[in-house]
C-alpha cells in the first residue's frame, strides 16, 4: 500500500488543526498564569512607604536568616541568591517575602 500524496487541502487541514491546538493551549496557559497572579502578593507584615524601595542593608537583614537556612551553599553574585530564595518562596519568612515583594513592585513600575 502506498501513502497518497498530500494535497493542498490535507496540508491546510493538518496545519489549521495544529494552529487551533496551539492557540487553545496558549489561551489556557495564559488563563492559569493570570489566575495565579490574581492571588498576587501577600499582604504586608508591616507598614512601609511605597515611594522608596528597600535598601540593600534592609533586604539583607530581612532575608539573611532565610538565606542561611535555604541557600547555604549558594555563592553570591549573578542573582543566584535571589533565584534560590524564589525557589523557596513558599517557605520564606513573612518579613523577607514582604521586602522582596516591595522591591519587585517598586522596580517593576
């Protein structure tokens, strides 16, 4: 048995099915991401001024215990510590998480 030659119609039909599948998948993924972002940032543990980001000293004093606990073998530099903290975001102390969220919100403007 030989396979029939693809025609313009079968090629278009297969291509359109792939495009529809990709669009539906992308839409579903976007909806999931938006729902996750809607849960958003946690409420602040303490009051702060939104006009100023946390200083490096303030961020380090807030997150140093978490860095020692969750990222003891991570070398500083290149965003490695922030990546490690992001990987442990559900386990961070509220003070560290609030400081990082405040910095992220300020620099994202």
